[in-house]
């Protein structure tokens, strides 16, 4: 996903559980359900087609100060790869 500008799929049915602590995504075409923890969900929501992985990591760091920038960058990249492998991103 290096250099890519990820965009979350808009055709998924989104449900929030436990006050947003978990997000469940349903692909009605395939009937596939994917559950995201709060961290993965936050990254998925930031996939708006305007930010690359570095910008998403920066947004996470600004929202949750005190985290290690390199660790956040690595986590964002891993999460984006996982989201893409589950077909939750466009393109």
C-alpha cells in the first residue's frame, strides 16, 4: 500500500457495538462480515481517499499523543494491508 491513498468502501453496512468499541462491517454482496476493534475501526474511518498511510498515522498520533511514531506507522501499514486483504477498501 506504499504511496496509495486508501478509501473505505461506501457500500458496506456498518454497525457499532459496545459504544463504538467494535465496528462490524457487512458486505451484502458476499455476505461476509468483518469485525474491527477500535484501533482498526479508527484507521478504517480515516481511509477517506484524501490521506495516505503517513497522513493516517499522523492523524492517529495527533489524536493519541504520547505514542511511538514508528510503532503507529507500522501498525497503520499492517492494518491497511489487512483491510485491503478483506476487501474493505476500494481499488
